[in-house]
C-alpha cells in the first residue's frame, strides 16, 4: 500500500483516520472557515435555515469584507452591514473592519491565523493561498461556508496530487508569479482539476514566503483543489514573526506517496512570463511578445500585493515616471504592508512617479471598482484572472504578469520587462 | 429524482464564473436578481431566450474561476433544469450540488449535442437523450453521498435531517 501526500495526511488527521486514499469521501474537522463581503451574506442567509442556531466556534471563523470595500455603492454597503451585524451577534473574534482589514489571503497569514497542518475552507477561490505555509486550504462556496460555520465540519473528496519538483535559482526579475504562470501555461487551466499541487524540492529555498503565497494562490487557476509547500526554515521564520506561540503540526509527504504526474521546474531557466487574454494558460515570454500598448497597470491583489511585490515595483519605478496617459494603480494588500511600504519610502516613489496608491481592496481585480476598464482598453495586472470582462468591459483585455513586468510596463506604456528600461 | 427536458444552449471550454455572472452584479444576493444577468458576457441573448426547463451543454472545465455561489444560483434561477459538461471546475461542482442545481458529466453527450437540440435527462439512470437526433448517452452517476445531498435538496437540509447528524 502506498503512502500519503502532504495534503492527504492533513485530511486524514482531521478526519480521525490513519489513512486516506485519493477519491475517498471523508468528513473532517475544520480549523478555520473564511468568508468575504461577497460570499458571506449568502452564507449568513443559508445559516438561518439551520434548525440549530449559532456558530461552532467564534474563534475559528474569519470574516473579511475586502472585495467591494470601502463600500463602493449602497448594495455593497448593505452586504457589509449584514456581515458586520452577523459578526457582532455571534461575537466572531476575527472580523476585520475597514481600518484593520486587508485582502483576506494576505491578511490571515499575517495575523497568524493560518498555520502548518491546518484544515481551512474559505468562500473565496483563492483560499488555496495558505498552502504556502503547509496548511490544507481550499475554496468552497457560500453553502459550504454556512455548513462549516454551523458544524465545524466539511466533506471532502480526497484529492490525488501532482508533484512539482522545484530546482535551481531564479534570475533577478523572475518571481513566484512567473513560476506559477509558467506552470499554468504548461498544464493548462484544468491541468490540476480536483487535484493537489505539491511544490517540493531543493529549489524552494530560493523562493521567499511572498513568492510561495503567490504560487499557492494561483493553484486554482490550474483547476487545483489546493497548492501546498513543505514547511522549511523560511516558513518557520515567517511563523515566528506572525504566529508567535501558536502550535502547529508539520506534515511531510511519505517517500512512497503516489502522484498522478510529476514535473521538474528549473527556476534558473524561467523568464518573465505574461498570460495574454482571456485565460491564465495563454502564456508568453518576451521572446514572442510584440509591441503592445496599454492603458492601465494594476499592482496588488491577493496574488501580488505583498511587501516583496511592492519593493520590486518600487525598485523599478523609483526615480522614473509613469508613461504619459497610463493609469498606474498600486494597492498594498493589508494595512501593515501599507505602513511598511510607507516607512520604506516605497509609497513616496510611487506617488512621485505618478502612480496612485489605494487602501487595501480587491476592487479592480474583479472589475468591482478602483480601476474598471472601458471598451478596448488594455491592462497589465499582477492579479490572477484575465477572463472576458473580468476587469470591466467585455472587450477590454487583461495581461497577467509579475510586479516587475507590471512596473516596467507602467514606465514604458507598453508590455515590457525590466530589461527594456535598462534594468 | 426528477427528470429534465428542454432546449439546449451550447457553449465551449472553460466557461468561467465571471461570464456566468459578472462581478459587477455581485452586490446582489438574490437568485431572481442574479438570473437577469446570467451568461450575459458570453451570450447577451441568453436571458431573453431561456425558458424554464432548458439545458446548458458545455465542454470542459465549466464554471472555472471564482467560488461565487451566485453562478450556479443565477443559472438555476434563470430556469435551467440541468447543466451537462465534459468536466466541471470543482468549486462550481460542489456549489451546484449544495444548492440543488442538477449537473452531469458526459463527454460523449457534450460532443454530440448541438445548440437548439431538445434534450432530456433521467437523473436516476444518468441517461441523456438527444430527442432531436434520437441519440442516447450515459452520464456519470453521483457517488452515493452526493446523491443523498441532492435527494435532500441541498446541503443544509441534509445536515438538518437525521441522515446528516
């Protein structure tokens, strides 16, 4: 009998089972249930249909109004009010009001709420981000969120896995975003459908925590159920800073764990990668990107709004000017990141260059507000989806890229890499 | 479980949740309101033409992208009785079962059925019949556990029932 993957071990432990195998249906205990201002109101409405009142554990629910906040219109304000009142009524410990909030998937690890070995569900597809810290975390919908909040349990079909053996060291401007875009380009937007994406190998030591969050974050863009990294010294350092004193369990894959597929990714061979409209799998490197004029740049989101991302962008933007006619929108993902960027002088560089810096919000990523595109406009964005109409008009175009490419593009006004401005 | 019969609206690969229900409408939470904009960015005439009981047929990875339950909800409330696809994105699959939107995976049916065909689905047997051409296909049956959720008409009822305790 073969061994278990990292993901399978976490699921087995939470289901009280010695062993699980791919395809098995299990019921498991949850460590955290997450929702935002779009998905929680639907879940809260579903909660009212339960015969039993209340939540399973007020400390194990996180409510983060981040999508259409600060409220973009009256309906959004009503939805946020619904979440706020639910949080108050149920004395939810981890409700984050505007002023404390950040983009959920940057905020929760920063708050120490996601630690290795946890089983986390969130009514947001990018919940898979926390796998960067060795948790099993996956996106679900509002009804699953309601059931999770009420019972503390969820049902899962145990996933098979794809193993990505990471080797080598990336060159200066290549980051986690390029790694995951490269992988999605290779396996396709359904290449990991229903499966875990397990990122292992000696090369992960060359990926910062922020790189890993970006990679795990976009597992869903390959159809993955979750993305997960082993917990190494870099992760342990992060946990010391952000989750001091919190207990956690590290799970490693068995040596004889079974994988449906295995790939080796040599970071040293990767180049800056851009996903063209309208799928994250339509990837190109600058070897085959023609002159493409743009109208807007967005640097932010749960994918790339962390401090590493802002530092990279500032390194390129500092002392330069955003090209005439280009709107460059920069969104630190949390208040803490915002403050850090301010203290490090990054925000000054952005504003002096002619970029704008916003309070944390998902806003433009899903065409909510703060940078919606008009017909035929093009945006280079560090976000995660370039579907038709995702950021605005149905004939607008989104090019997904790293913070380095987005920043260089803001300076030139066309899709560019740092080398194009002599960096 | 009941059967479905209706006219087919056919789509391709990777129909994502942003085109099923664009985020600009996500400040609404009611199915009726969401249904008015269902499929708007991929097929602007969908809501004009869809009738109660109609069926969506698509190719692979239907419902990819966001976890918004608003997507299957908008389809259900637009009157669609069943979605047939080669494969579904996993969150969409879960959400559909949880809210009671019948979905069925069948590669052969998705290849053969054409836009505008009249199709019937028998959920107990998993048999899909293209009434226009007479062809029959066998869709993938649900595991017993999911069938129980469907029979309870959604996850909440299942949990409320003694079955779920």
